[in-house]
């Protein structure tokens, strides 16, 4: 995961705005934090962009600038797709509450990887590319609650307990 910080005068600078938009379109953006900054009598916007270090091809992400769509219904089992749909709904609710785009919570690709996990733990989810400790602390419990199938609670609790016990100080 990488960060890029960009600044654009509040009055607008077409070249800088175009450069920012090109950067955003050409990278797998996870989150953008923007702030209006005052420096003396000047104002400008700063953008801290969190992105995965794998630029997408083409201007819009794929050949000819078009991002190829993934048909998750075709690549997931019916049970996985049903869980995927439930996770997408939770993601939308959280994103709406925080006034952020849904992909800033988790991407579709990350949700698809989550539903493929047999008995998910926090460590399993955090091992998915682009999901760090901060996202796990903020959203992990809500998603885990939906991912753990009825009857798996004890298995998941044992897995969490053994993971915590195994992460003790090295000898």
C-alpha cells in the first residue's frame, strides 16, 4: 500500500486538477482524504491518496480506458454470492454513514476473497491485499459477524484464541 499527497490551489489550477484526476484514474485507489488548508492568505486543497502499488493499465483502468467488470455471480458459488451480496449491503450502509465511497470500506475483490474463507478470522481477512490493521479495527468485527456461519462461532473463537496465543513475545 502506498500514499501520495497532492495539493491544488482552491482557486483552481486546471493542470494540477488534470494531473490529480489522471493519477486517480491510473491507480487502484483505496481511500482519499481531502482537506482545505489555509496558508496566510492562500487556500489550497490537499489530497492524501491511499492506493495499492499496482497501477492499472489504460487511462480508465483497462484496454481503451475501460475497467473490465467482474461477474462475481459467475465466479462465486451460489452460497458465496449470497454472502457477498450481504457484505456489499453492509459496506454500502457503512459508506453512506461515513459519506465515503463504498470501495473505501472494502473493494468488491476484497469482499469476494472474504466469502471464500471457510472459517474466517481477523488474521485471515487482514491477509487479503489492501486490508490493513486500521481497516480491521474499524470494520472487521461487523464483517466477521456476517461471515461466520451459524455453528462456526466456537471454531472461529478457537482460531482467534490460538492466533493470539501464537503471537506472544519471541524467545
